[in-house]
């Protein structure tokens, strides 16, 4: 076949597929109307494309959806290419989706990040609902991130790594005349990576925050950041699956495959080094680590089509990426908010001085008494949820939501950012007011069970690392604010510009000037 005939065949095939999807699009639209109330839908949807052209990359996705909600209400339908997508922005509707219809919405759409980055959806967060997901959920919740294990980790690994960070910062300050400008974003990210690698492999990175541009830590930082970037990119073949039939390779797909290879090589190295250290009985090696747990919990056979090693590597991936991004982003935003609201910073430090003092280090046993600090963390998670739009769910059968018919195969997006700014629930929602969690919202936590605050999701697909993340955050923030006075360089206004990616991060690193406020022996 000559090149012209080949191109003609491709064009004819593409045209036939477009006609097919156009008919399918109309059929879905018709079925939605005849089986229940008609879901509100923004105008301007095009056949095949749907509302894609209205979702500008220049505007954050959650804000575009929030603008639709202001016009069409807290529940509406958009079409992401050929995929009908239900968007909800009200806590009562979220509760209906994730309680009454929780089992129906327990699945995930199959899309490129899960396939190419998540070991063909073996990673727990990408997996569809079924026996494999249920088994991995059990291992994750009852073995890896159980309350007992997190309690042990927070008093050993968490406390140790935070001590190292605080001592490192103190030495940096004293070596520079007492007050030093520090990229605190870098410090928190290195802390989190050290914690995650220590609990995962039984070893740590022997680096200071000012050495972060070197070696393996640089490699892992790059991988986690690149993962989040690629995960947030909408690929054409996800919107239009028929492109996959032509082996259509976008730059995003090529980048995903390259990153997946690099991450796999790193995880293989970790597993091999783990085996060597365990065999040698290395005294620096913590044998009660996550790789040990995974190897004990996952059998060689009956692994639903995945190899044992694949499941272990997929689990490492999910824990490393999920754990690093959530904690790092939240702590950095909290410090940004405190620098912008200096009165609140003063109140947090006064609470620390009152309940702990300056004669000893704050410990985990003090956290329950630091209610204003806890309220500050919750208010940060309300204003800056790490994932402003929750990872999409997928309806595995027909259901009703608010009287609307939702067909099988519909995707569900929860706009947590909009839920967190509902003025009917949160008076003056744009203001940073930690006090609300000591008064009107005293009983609300970030676990997702209240539905008005769900930075970690809710229902069956809620993030299992909620306790792990919050316990690490509480002590890291408490030690940092007890140990140092903070201000911006030259007392300049704090830059609060946000990125436009899937993770709600700062556009620029957070630089602060630190001055020690305790006796030198308390930093050792």
C-alpha cells in the first residue's frame, strides 16, 4: 500500500470513529434525559470534544469548575472528550455520592498515568474496585499504615528525622551569624523524603537540606515532582480513547514511559539493597520497614495477574509520591499563611510557650494540648487542600444522585476546593481563621467523615495516609515554630501565588529568615 493510500485509510478510519463517537455521545445525552431528571450542563459542548475547549490551562481546574457551579448549581455534568463527568461541589451531595452510592463510585477510570506510571494500575490509588483493590486496601490499612504502626513511627522515625532537620537549621543559623535566609520549601521536602525512604527501606539519606542538589536525593526529588506534573496533564488519548488504537504517542506519554523506567530502576535498587542490608545484619538498618511488611504480606501466587515484585514496587510508588506531596505542600502553605498573618504566628508560638515552655523540646505527648496549632493545620488544609479536585471516581453501575440519573461509566469529580469555600458552611470562606475550628467547627477534622472538609478524600477511596501525614505535620510544625522566629527576607510581603497543576502548590519556593529562640543545647 503506498503512503497516500495508507493515509487515506487512516483518515477514513478516523472519520468512522468520529461518527461512531458522535452517535454514542448523542445516545448518552438522550439516555440521561429519559431515565431521570436532566442534569444541568454548561452550554457550548461540542460533539466529541465536549467541554474541553472551555477548560483553559491558564485557569486552575478547580476554579473553572467552581465558576460552572456558581452558574449551574452544585451538581452538573461536563463532557471531558467522550467521557460524561459528574461534578459535585456541595458537602451534602458529596455525602450522598460517597455514602449512599459509595460502592457504586468505588472504582477509578482507567487512564494513562495509572497505566504507564502506576504499573498498569497495580498501584493502590489507581486500581479499579475489585478483589485486588480490596486485598491491597487491607494490606495498606491494617499492615502498613495501621494506627499502631503510625504510633510507633511517630515516636521513632518521625521524631528522629525532625530532630535532625532542626539541628541542621540551627547550625546553619549559627554559622551565619545567628539569623539565616533559608529555602524552607527545600528543608520540608528533604525531611519528608528522608522519612519516607527510612520507613520504606530501613535507611536514610545522609544529607543536609543545603546538600539537596546532590546525589540520590536530587534524583528522587526530581521523580516525585515530575510524577505530579505528568499526573496533572490531560492527555489527548485519555479524552479520546480511539487515538490509542493508532498508537498515537504524545509528548506526555513519552515522558510518562521514560519516568516509569527511571522510577522502576530506583525501586529495584532499593529492594536489592534492602536484601543485602538485611542479610548482613547492618546495625543502621531498621528491619521493621515497609518493604519487609510488603514482602511478608504479598504471596508469590494468586496476585491477580501481577508479579509479587510489581505489586511491591507499585506500593512503594504510591506511598512515596502520596506521602511526600501531601505533607510538603501543607506545611509550606501553613508557614506562608503564618508569615502573611503574623498575629496568628504569634498566637501559635504563645501556645507553645504556655504548654511546653522554652526549657525542653516539644514532644508528641504535647500535641493534644496544642489545640490552636491543630486548628491552624486544619484551616490550612481547608484553604489549600493538596489535591483541590479529588482523584476521579467511576460509576460501575447506574445510580441516582439528587434525583438525577447517572449512567454506568460516568466519571465523578469532587471539587474539594469549592466545598471548602461554601459560605453557607464556612462564614468568610476566603479568610484565614483557625479560630473557627475552636468554636463553630470544633468537632470537624480532616479525615473526610464530616464531608465539609475532605483534603484526604472520603469513603472507600479516602487516602489511607491521613493519620501518617497529620502526625508528621503536627510535630514538624511545632518543633520549627518552637525553635525559631520566622520572617520574610527584608520583611517583604509574602508571595501567595499558586501553581496551576493538579497539586495546589506554591508557584515559587518559600524563603524565610530564621532566628533561634531556644538555648543551644535544645537543638542537639
